[in-house]
C-alpha cells in the first residue's frame, strides 16, 4: 500500500533512493512474498525448511534472485528487502541494551567495545 504524497513521482536523485513504503510495510510485503516463494519453490514455509534449504533461500533473496515483481510487487525487490532485514538485525544486535537488544552487552564484549553501564542508568 503506497500512501499518497509520500514519494514524488520523479524524486531528486540528490535525495538518494526513495522507497514508497514505511519500514513496517516493507516487512509486511517482504515477508508475505518471501513466504510465498518458499511455499512455491519448496512446498513449505521457511521455518519448515532444512538448514541447507534455508541457507539457499536466504542467499537467493540476498542476490535478488527471487523475483518479487513476478509476484505482483512493483517497488520492493528481494535484495532490498534482504538489505532492510540485515540492517535492522545488525542495529538490534549492536544497539545499547537499554533499547532491548544486545542482552548482557554480549555483542559489545564480542567486538571489544568498551561497554559502560552509565549508558543504561536512569540518573
């Protein structure tokens, strides 16, 4: 669902890539199409695939080999959906624990980031 007036018909290229969907719409559309692809190609939802098939499906998504346009999607590509999910996963994994991710500062410890508790204090 593209909201009217959200993206100009011919956006200024200096403004960067313009997607007509909000992040939650990217997830709703992308997950629906990804599930349809898994069911069509493997006769099963992603969660029921073997580990090897999961890797293959995710790789095809990353390489933009899954054709969302053939499934009726005009704007979102498999590669851009994968990129959004990967970016959000990295952000959650490396975020300050006060926002709900990075439990016990595990990712900070793993990369040697000098995690300090004051970022999580209320005072």
